[in-house]
C-alpha cells in the first residue's frame, strides 16, 4: 500500500508560512492519489493566499473528474482553473497584486507516476542510493545553466537564484511541464519547496531519505537540517514510499 507523509514549517527567518501542501493517498476523482506542494509569493499574506487557494481549487476540480480521464489532462485542467482564479483576484484587489505560487504535483497509478510543475519547487526520486531530480526549475539561474553561461556548481549560491520565470496566478495563462516516471518497488519520492532544496545538497537529501526511520522521522529530519543550515525560507516536504 502506498504510504506518504507531509510536513511544512515556517523556517527560521520568515514570520509567515506561504507554503501549502496536500498528500492524499486515496482516490481523488479520477486520480488514484494526489500530492502537491505550492510555494506562494507576493505581498503581505498574498503568497499565503495564492498557495492555499491553488491547492484547494485544484483539489475541488480533481474531485469532479471522471473515471477514464488521463492524469495529465486532469492535472492540467485543475491547474488552469486555479491559475485563472488567483490571477483574477490579483488584478481585482490591490492588496493581492503580484501574488502567485509555484506548484509541483504528482499522482501515481500502478507503477506510472505523472508529475507536473510550474516554478522551482521540485520532485525527486530516490532509488537504491541514487537521487534523481525529475522536475526542471523554471528560474533565471536554471535557464543560464541550460544555456551554458553559468556552471552548475555556481548556480546554488547565485544572487539571482530565487528569480522564477514561471508561476501560477501571475498571468491569464500558465504552461506547466509534465514528466512520466516509471517507479520500481522500494522507490522513495520527494516533493519539496525550495526552502528545502536550497538548504540541503542532493547528496544529503539522499542520505537522509535512504537511511533508517519512518517517513515521518525522515521528513522531520529534513526540516530540522534545513533549519539548522539557516532556515532562510519556509520548508515543505512530502515523502512517498512506493511499496515493494
């Protein structure tokens, strides 16, 4: 049976947690399960609102989906509905101007995982001591790396690292990336906000997730280490154990 644990933490530097997470291991409309991390941005409380609304709207749309619909189509339709709602609010209410959120979401059907992302929240698969980042960051620095004008090892501490190039709610349309992943027995899946991935190297993520302990213990350890390394942002984690 698929198991998951989710946790979110305000971190050490922020007063407000603008992350929002959902980990549903049971049927959700046409989807066998649904996992999402949203990292909000904007003015006072606007990021908090953007992330929470996005997750809640997506859930409500997914619950109305019909059997036989493809996971990718369900996720895309849900994201588009959330994007339009957040965008309309941001242009109609001055205090919400500029709000938006990243999204990384996944659903698992048998051994097939469908992944969707907008922004720089990430999904990793940890397999037999190897860690693979499945999603690609929609950020200025990542674009520089892909174009070969910035070395990968210099990207982590680049001053413009937090400038994202895509987000939910900042325009009338949104274009997510999709990935299809074949899972194997014993795989672990990590969804996280950049408050985790900016504070821990991939090797440390792998070591903790591959180590001993329950999903709750490992997720809590990830939060603790991120905070111990500075906790500069909100930190959100969803850990999934794909059964052997």
